[in-house]
C-alpha cells in the first residue's frame, strides 16, 4: 500500500491560513538584504508566503506586511511582480 505523501503546508502572512505550499507565493530576503519572488520555493533566505490572490497582495502592500515579516523595506517592484504572477496564473486557468 502506497503511503500518501504529506503535502507541505505554509501559512499566508496576510490571511493566516494554512495552505499547501504550491498554492502560495514565496517572497525571500537573502543575507545581502535583497528581496525577490522565489518561484521555485527553494532559495536560501528568510521566506514569507502569500496566497495567490490579488486581494491578499494588495492588502500586503497596503499594510506593509512583507516589510514586517522580512524586516526590510520591500520595493514596489516586488508587489508588481507578485500581481503579475497572480494575473498570469489566473490567465492559465
């Protein structure tokens, strides 16, 4: 009998919901202090997870949630990239 693989769960920093890792977008701050969107989910650094939902991203931007989570100033370009990712995902479906 094949054992069902455990699906890694992560918490969205805006909604505080636990979701499968693949349903979230990871944003990372590395040792150099660079912040970037980690589409692979494997890069080194402090990671924060956001739901793949435009409202969640807008809320994170408005409330500076990522700034607090990553202890750094998150550039507006990061939010633009996140919004683009969500849009692209929506267009694929």
